């Protein structure tokens, strides 16, 4: 080999050894998608069906195809499927059972005449409950579909057009007379319970969670509360366009068949506040709609049968429509078959996937899933899916794509970029239902342009007011960086009015950048957390480069806690009286974060304080326990952080006999601007102290401090403190101390 070539090969190695290593600061982010919402869907470029109710992505159906027909003798109004049979409420034709083992060729099982027109049907085990027009409700035994037999019936007040069941109760829409409740516990003898007015013309009913949804004609949707199931109570109403002829419920949604206004989709997750999500105008009179997943089958009268995609309820999409010749009244689902009641044309079966799946609409794509501005260097993907799916990721918004396996093996991008998107290509390799994507998890590494706060933690063993902010360094905080970070500054939000900077932020401090991977600094908070909850304070870190460029971290929050136990209270004493009770008193506390005092009572002096011995909590420094007995008392003080001091025991002065309580009264009470305290000094009394305190135990006004002769005395208080200043409206305590005895009463000042 020539010498020149050897030198050209060695030189780069020497140069690399001499150059400083550039360290990249990286952070890991995990993105999870379960397809329960469309928040991350690229709607413009996704062609596969993104089903939010089923939580999956799959190939869409090619549409509807008529499979079979059976001409009933009457007017097919409604139907329900069970055990391989279809039961048809056939108007004047009564109840008809059809063997639907082969949907293309339904076979008559049995036909049974009903008391009046069979308008609707609901199934419960071996029973079919029918709404039979002017004669109310009729129950049919369908245990043998080839030999239907009548059981019981009940004539309700109105004209019954719809029925739904909940346990042993049936609810009927009975036109202008609202909803009827019928007890069907005894199928041979159903009992009418009551009628409930709905406000307009009840045409359809459907059970929801704890409520009954009523298709209420021109009044729209009426919700009845079923807290007491046999006594529905008006809960709410949603006025809609059109005349609501029927209603069905699927999950948290109600689907209203609103006549000329088409189908209306309503959120009933809060039955007391139904909200319209969207609608779809149909040709003809919309009479019924039933949902399965994100697919909605709509019976639209002369407009035939519609199949809609309602994954986005605000904008339903038409997948297919089929003219049906008759008047499409009602749809029932049995597996993959939709059965349509087509009025005088009888019933018809439709296959929603007659020709397989649409393999040309096979792409699911996301929006940018990287919520930061940091470049993404590598990714890992795992997924739960069936059949065959190819995955690609792009870090430049979809300009170029990188194939990624689904087994979690890391893949590096060839170029830098921050706009991270995924793409799934569904490839049908097996039979129906073909490829189905249920979830995916993408883990990606970001190069940190800005610093990134990792933790905000309380400082242990302090009196609160500060936290430790730890953060990862910026990628520019490295040796040899073209424009290195020279310092970091920490900011604190002082109001909630503005969000991410710029906004209402205080500058706290700066620290030099020393090419470390992580930093931490102790900074003050706005306030401490208390037993009532955390007091959050928001921070961000700004990295400043030598050239003056700024990189701001995302905002993060933490809270501080006063970790020190408060000192025990002092001067705690218990003074018995002749009635057997005890007057308790103690010195005021000087705690700045005072919350309350806690008094514990027990017949045993060795019993430790515990929830079971807690007598009361106080914010004043006195309490009268009227319960007679020989009690042992303990007192603690609690701060705003919920920390409790060590307990102190009450001291009873030796030689103090049980005496009658001191006399102390106040009039008027409440008062403004002056009140008078009347008290009696017993024989042989020493110093007499009479003072006014606030509820925190702070002395406000001294009214007497010295000896007085025995007998009755009084002192006036003008609502002022010892400095002559007017005090605020509120409740105050007046305390009388004579020797070891005391008496406390409360007085209210109302300005």
C-alpha cells in the first residue's frame, strides 16, 4: 500500500482522538394509542376505519347487500332476533317467527294473532313483550318458536307504540299519555302500575344507565329518572329539530330517529344534561336507528336503509344506502346480518360485508405525536394486532418514512427531525375480519434543546417554603458545542392567569452551566401544602447560550410541606365544678401556621392519644366539658400541614374543691357598638382578670386586672382593642379568671 494512502487512513483517527467528545442530552418519551379517540388521527390521510367504540383500526366494509326477503302478512313495524329466529311485530299480522339460520332464505316458523296491531317487541328469555296499540301490552311465549302461545295482557290508558324492559318492569310509550309502567313479574297476569306524563307525545322508549330515554315527538328527547324503577320522574329534556319518532341507546349515546330531520346523536353520559353531538339528514322519514361499534344502521322510511360511520359523532359519514321499496321502519342486528322491517314489503336481510373488505382503504396515520420541539433520534414500537400490518415512522412530518418492526427493536433515523408520525398499512392476508390494529406503543428518544425538569421535591426536615428542582441539561450544555449554554435561570409562576412564558413569572435565581448532565437547585415556593390539599407552585428553567439564544423548558409543578412537628401547647389545666364537668383552659399558641387544638379524654391516665379518645377540636384556648366523671385530658396543637405536637396532660391545681361555676353574662349579645359584662366576685377572691380574646386566643382588650371586693360588678366593652382601635365584626371570647377558677363566654360583634 502506498505511504500516502496509509497516512490518509490514520489521520482521521488521530483527529478524532484530539477533538472533545460532544455529549447529547436525551430524554425518553412513551406514546400509547388505543384508538378510543381520534385526538391523534390524521383524518385527511387515514383511509382505514378508526373505530373509537371498539377501540381498533380495521379495513372498512364494501357496503350493504340485500341477502333475503320474507313477505309477512301484515305491516312489519319492528323485530328482534334470538336463538336463530327473528320475531316480527307485524301490525295487523300479529307476531311472526322466522327461522333465519340461512339469512338468504328465511322460513316461517309460526304466526300468532295479537289483540291489536303489534307495533313493537322486546324479548326477555322465552317471552316476547309486545306493544299492541290501543290494547296496551301483550305477552307471548316464544319458548317454542314453532308454536307461539299467548300468555297475559294488560290494557294501558294510551296507544302503545314502543316497549323496553328492565327486569320485571316493562315501559311503554303510549302517545299523548306519556309512558306506562307495567309489572310483568307474573307473565299470565301483568299489572299496570302507573302512567307518567312526558310533556308531548311519547313515541319510543329505551333504557339507559339509571334512566329512561323517551322519544317525545316535537319536544325532542325526554329523560326520566329511574332511581325508583316503578316510579319514573322527569329528569331533563333536550329540544331537537324534527319530530322524534324513536330512540335507541348504545353506551353513552342515544340515537334519535327524528323524522324529516334525520338521525340525531346525543351524549347521555350525564342523563340530567343530554348534549347533542351531531346529526345526519336522511332521505325520507327517519324512523329507527341502531348502533354496533362505530356503525349505525338507520331505517329511513321511503329512503330505505342507511349505513353510517359515526366514529366522529359530530360528522357522521355515509358508507352505503339501499333503496328497499317499502317503508323502512326498524332494524335489528343478528351477528353480521342487519334485518330490516320494511312495512308492507315484510322483512329483509342485509349483509354489511357481502364482498369482503375494502383493501384499498388500508392506511391509518397519526398527527405529530412529539409534543416538544426536540429532535427525535430513535424509536421502538410494539403493537397488538391481527393478520398483517406494516409500520413506518417519520420524524419529518411524513416527507420520508422509516420501516419499523413491531417487536420493540430500536431503529435510528438517518436524519434529524422533530415532527414524529406513525403510519400503519393494513394488508389482508387471512379471512374476514382481516387485519385489526388494537393498540400500539411508541418509545422515542429526544435530544433536549431545552433543559427538562425531571423532579420537583419537598425539602425534608424543614419548616416548608422551598423545594428542590432537578433538571436534565440542554444538548447545548456540552464541551465543544458551537453555541454553548452558559447559565440556567429558574422562574416561578406567581398567578394562574397566564400559562407558559411569557406570562406572570418571577425570576428566582441563575446558576452557571458546567457541562453536567443534570442539575438541581433549591428554590422558594409561594405557599406550603396543608391538610386541606397540595399547594402547587409552577416553575420552568431557561437555558441561555453564549450568543444569547434562549431555550425554555416545559412547565412543571411541585409543592412544599412544613415537615417539623409543632411545639406542644402550654398552661393546660382542668378545673372541676359542682355539676361534675370540667372547665379546660390553656395558653394561646404562637404558631404562624396554626390550624387547631385537639383535646383527648380518657378514664385511664396511661391511654395514649388516638382517634377513639378525641373529644373535640378548638381554635380558641378554652373548652367546657359538661360530661360528669373523673377524666384525664390531653391536649395537642396541629399546624396547617396536618402535623400534630406531642400531647400535654391537664394539670388540676391541688386542693381545689369542686365549686359552683363563676357567674359571667353579657348583654346585649350580639351587640353594636357597646355591650356590658356582668360578673360576681366570691368571698376571699384575689386578683380578678376580665379580658376579651379573638378565636385564635389572642388578647384583644383587658377590662379588669386587679383585686375587687366580693359582690356583683360589671364592665362595658365598646368593641375596641387595647390601642383604642375598632375591631372587626366577628365572634370573641370574654374570659373571667379569679384565682384558679375561670369562666368563658362568647359574644358577637355585628358592625
